[in-house]
């Protein structure tokens, strides 16, 4: 079953429907669904789908030769002698009609033949540019695709007509993997696993969240336990320092000096490693919305599964390797569970707001979303607002609570006071609450038109 990706399919169709030659790069994390997306896109189209192997150049040539011969119904199994011959043949057969060539796992082709990208560049310039061919080059190595393939140093620079970074699913698309779960369970599964389809498939929605965590994450024999470590090994030459940075952030360090102290390297050195992790979308940097100072910069883990595994599984690795995953859950996760989910729940709420904003369903078109934190001159205390959305005149102020207690009117009043710290002429308030709202608050909202109350069930009524 193909889930989501309507936007990405529409974008690929736009490239396909143009008359001239197209060269599109599509990349993203391993298991994010690139191959499924491409296969769905080329369904019922004239296409050659070639998935490269981490092998020799000759073996890849032999395999693509077989597929090209089959596509052209030659009835022979001749091996093309060079990639130039492959691309020349593609140029010949795509002079009058759109033919798609998919080069899946593109980095393997360059690794096997250092001149591959130069050969492709020459073929584009001299043969393919005047045809109706469409080449899709996909890859799971984000560092390769960004630093070597589409950067200004690449032989292919200027030849790419479109590039797509395939992001993990948001909470809404991820929920489609869990038809048997309640709205709360769908949210919690996403806050633990993130939006990589292959990892979402691991959880069994006929079992509760706790049982899935113990079986598939707090288990050293399972794929989910090894995902963070394996991802770093695939992308980076020396994963040890990167792993230490992620562990430091997962344990509560959020500022550069805290992280560098914890891992024992100078801040300037730590920042270089952290820049790489940000390019890989594993961690993220944040400053308060509208802030122009770097002094308030904080760092957090951008990937839900990385955060959960580092916070709990790797911290108690020795116990888990002894088969004591259930004991780890009962002692170290159970009492901390809703607090942990609460931090990731803010991302769910933001993704809901982004979807609503795209559909023009918010009170105004939000130009920028972000968090806010800082000092309150009136109270002399540090304050924070979970999510703020703004344009020139309007402000949307959001509170996100994933707790076993109803949200109260007094908490809304506090948010209203804090909204003066990010002042806008027109103010609107959205409250997300797992356990609903007090009667006093609900009565109050009937008297005003700038407050919206949202439950977990409402998140799935899009």
C-alpha cells in the first residue's frame, strides 16, 4: 500500500510533463521511501529502473545492459562497453518520446567509477540535452548527494533541472501505519519512531506502545536499536565524536558550551561536527523567533528515533544486551514517559499548524513559525512559548500539553500575558491538550473568537 507523498508525486509529474530533457535528483535518509516513491511515479510510464549495487563498474554495466536490452525488446543480452554507450542509446530512443531512466543508489556508480559523473555530464551536454529523456538520480547518502553531486564543485553542476530532498513523514501520514491505534497511541508511536516508513512498519498496532518499545527498541537484536549507530557509520568516517554529541544532547545538554564540555572537545571543534549533523538533519539549531543574537542558540535532536534510542536504549545498553529491556522500561521510562512524549508533541502540533497554514485554515497566513524563550521584564523570570506564528501584524501563540490533566483557564491567561513579549496587533491563541480542557476554559472560549482548543482527535480531522 502506497501512503502519502502526494506533493512529491505532483512535483515529479511537473518535471515529467515538460517537453525538454529533465535531470532530477532525489535524495534522503535510508529507508525514507525514495524507491517506493519512484516506483509509484513510473507506474504505467516508459521507464528503466536501475538500482546500482555496491560492486564493480563492470557488474553495474552488465546489469543495466540487461535491463536496457529487455526494455528495447532486443532479444539479446549484449553488454554495452561503456556508460557513454548506455547514454547514447538512451538519447537515441528518447528523441521523440519521454523515456525515464532511474539511477537508484547513484553514489555507488560514482564510487565504482571515479569518472562516472563526468561521463554523464558530457552525455547530457552533447547528446541528451536535446532529447525528451528524463533521468532521476536517487541516493541515500545525504553527504554525497549534497557535497559531491549537486554542489558547485560537481561536474554535474548546472545540469540538474530539479532536486528533491525527501523528508520523513509528518505525524499525519505516519498515523496511517497504525489503523488499530487510538489518536493518542498514534501520536506516541510517531513521537518515538519519527516518520521513516520502514521504521514505522516495525511497530505492531495490535500490541500496545509499551510492548512494542520493549520488543523492538529495548532489544539489542532488533534493527531499531541499531538505527542511529548504523546511520552514522554509513554517512561519516569517524562516528564516535558525532555519537557523543547526540548522547550529550539526548541527556539534556542544549547549548554549545554544555555540549563541548560534556564531550571534552573545544567549542569550535564541536561546532564543526554539529554542523555536519545538522546537514544530515539529525540535530537542529534554534534561536527564539525574532531574535538576532546567537547567545540564545540551543540545539536539539531532530530525529525522534535517534532521541529515544539515545535517551533510553543506549544509556542502558549493558542491561539491554543482557535481555532486560522490560526492566529498563519499568525503572527508567515508565515514570518519565509523558514528559518525554510532551517534548516531541510540540513537533506534532507544529506539523498540524503547518498543514492548516498550507490550506489557509489559520486566522491569517503565517509567514514564520518558531519557538520563543527569554526574560520577562515584568516578572523577572525566564519564560517560554511552545510555538509562535507571525506575520507583520498578527501573532499566533500556542501551548502544547501532553499530560493527564485538563488545561485550565489560568494557563491560558498566563499564555496571554507571555504573548506581550512577542507583541503583535492581532493575537490568536491555540491550545493543544491531550486530556481536554476545564469547563471554565471551555465556557470562556464561547465568549471570545481568538482562542481555539484542540484535542488529539482534532489532529486527525484534517
